[in-house]
């Protein structure tokens, strides 16, 4: 049995969604970022950096969402969710896997400044504004490049799963309505039955205490 170690609204949701797309049975072990459970020796033995996802799979443990997503796609080529080496869209696919993490780093740093600091006075308004501007620019670049229904010309792929995480968190910091093509794309992704099944298993997030974080004044 596959066992996914997961934080609601964490990067592990990418793996959860992919498992649903692949029709795989799996168990979920839930964690919270706030309760210290991911700093336990037991969890660190699975994921040395103390982060999700970690995936127990056929006697092996993998961590890092991009690595797990790619490994699952390679194990299930019949699903055609990743272009094979040599395919015309392989380069674009790999590019999008990396770009998803570029955006993810911006979001993580926004989280550090806006929701993780015990003393909000420690947050830097200048850094928050800079990160938000960079996030808006990164999404704007994708708005200009998205010309089809999905990121790859042949249709839905794991690249869409990886990049869609930008919307899961980005909506707390920018108004996605500013990007109509991306918003339509996001609505299209949310309509997928596998996404909806994964969302039903995602769990209750305890990271954000409001629906939107406006830019600091000053």
C-alpha cells in the first residue's frame, strides 16, 4: 500500500492529486506545520528536511514533490501524464516542473513573512512588497504564455499538477482575477474529478487565518 505523508494545503497535495489521476489506492498520514510533528525523529527518518511530501512506496521512501511526481509518472507511462525522453514537448514539461518551484519559493518566503513569524512586527514590509511584486510578475509571465487549455499542447499533464499549486497558495496574496487566462485555466483544473477527489482528502488547513493578505501599508 502507498502511504502519503501530508500536510493540508502543502506541496504534498500535488502527489495526492496525481495519485487520484492515476487511480492508485493510498493511505494518508496527516501532519500539521504548527504542532512540531514533522520535527520528530520518526518523521525526519522519512524526510530529512522535515517537510512534506514523503511517500512510502514498495519498500522505498521518497521525498520532494517534483521527484515523487516524476517517479510516479515514469512508473505509470500508460497514463501519459509526462512526455517521454525525446518527445517534442519534453523540454517544456521539464521547464514547467522547475518553474513551478520558482513560484513555490516566492510563496514560501511570503508565508515566512506573513504567517510563520510569531511576532508580526518582525516581518519586513519591504520584503513582502518585493515578493508580492515578483509573484505577480511570475504569474503575469505565465498569463502571457498560456495559449491552450493546458501547459503542454498535447493536453493535461503532471506539469499542470505541479504548477497549479501556485494558485492554491497564491490566492492568499494576489487577486487571481488579475490574470483571466490563468483564472480560466485554474477553474478548468478544479473541475477535474481527480482534483475534486484529492481535495476531499486534503484535510483542514491551519496555515492561514484569513482569506487574503493585503500588502502592508507604508
